[in-house]
C-alpha cells in the first residue's frame, strides 16, 4: 500500500475547526491549449492529406484536348492512440489524529473517504495531474524512453525528430548567430534574433496562413528574453510599456507568442528522452496542425472511485483512457531547439 496523499500538518489538533483547503497551482495543466483534439479514436485514425496544385493553366492555341500541368497528391498520416491508466490508493490512517478525521464517516463507513475532505483533495488533484501529465506526454513522450513517465507513445517532439526531413524548418539554435551562448543560454536580444529567423525562413505556405491561426509556442526563457528586448527598444518604448502596464498578450509580427509553462521543467528533467534539446525550444505552426487523439472527451472526468472495500480499507482511484499525438502537414511546422 502506497498512499498518494500524505500529510505534514504541524498545527495542534484541538477538535472540530474546519479549515479550507488551498490548492497549489499545477504547472503544466494548460500546455495543450489551442491544439486540435480528435475524440472517439479506439485504436487509430488515418488522416488523408492533399498536397497543393499549381501550374495547370496553359495558353490556348487551338481546338483539342491535351492533359498537361502539375499534379496533386493524396497521402495519409496515422494518428494512433495508446491505452493509458491511473492507479492510485489512499488509506484513511494517514489523516487520523488530524482535523480531517472529524469529517470521516462512522461505523462501517469510517473508511469510506469518497465524500470527505481527503476525497475532495483526491478528486481535484488527480484530475489536474492527468491534465499536467497529458501535456508532458503529448510534447515529450517517446515509445522507446527508458523512464516510465515518458514511454507511453511518441509525442510531438519525438515525431519532429523522426520526421525532421519533412518539416518546413528543423533548426538547432546554435546555427543562428546571436541567439545562444556556449552554455545554451540566450544572449541579450537572442529571442528576438531567433524569432526573426523563424519568421523570415518559414515556408511560403506557412507564411500565407492567417496570423490569428498560428502561434509561436516557446519556453519561458524565450518569453522573458523577448520581453526584455521589447522593453528596452528606445527610451520609453510604447510597445514594451503597454505590455507591462496592460498585460496584453505577447506577439511577434502579429503572431501570438504562447509560453508553454511546463516546457522549462520538462527540458530540465534528466529522464526526459528529449532533454538533450537544451534550455530553449520554439514550435511555430498553425494551431490545428498539431493533433491529439483520444477515446474520451475529457480524461480527467473519467475517474472511478472505489472505496470502503472491507478487505483492504482503501480508497482507490482508477482512470483508463487512450491518447496519442500526431502532426498533419510537415511544411507548416518550424521547430527550433
């Protein structure tokens, strides 16, 4: 038995004195915001892709028919989901002798934690942890990873690595002047130089897509460096000051810059199979060009609570769902690491 909720309550318990639970924020629970989700996939789904068609118009010379010109190709890409699970347990003994014992049941229901404060903590925390884990897996999982925390399926970064030749841009930041120093840290104005390069070297098809449908997804290191550049562009720079005062969303040449809060932590995790990327990462693409497949609408709502089992007297939390990641058009992806 391994409790997933522990306690280190230092206050002296003196009878009934309910105190509200304050939950610490979960760092990476919004790391998939804006990404397209395809539900109801049981095993896999084929996405059929049609290439562009151009140079088919010819000068009219005389009557007749002669097929000529360019071609358009229909190909496919597979979005495959893997079966995932959550198995956690909690014994009420962990909170005996604390204020929370006041809210336990009585008699044969004494070990049923479902509707207690402990059950509330379990329900909220597990749902948020699933969202956090889904973001980490979607970006950094690799089916060949040694660590169980990353070995569920191939996430976006692993897919980028495996399909680097088909991406619009797949660039190591050290290849761009004035971006990183020898320690892998961004130099002054390094984020600006990075994003300027990403913008100017994007494929023509990505460039023509509406700015509102695209985003630069970046580490916090890039956001902080870019903000410093904006703030210091001339004395009293209006753009930098307005961003500071009004809390406006950060953008670069009209394209939203989105900080993915979990990336910095995950890139610093030695068990991450893609930790060798370094401290800074940028993914520039059309938002719905990145796809998550699943068999449920919301994995966090799939929790099953099994309590008051007289054999083991444990609260058990179970979740099962399927999930996978895939990108659609490689030419719409600029990946910098």
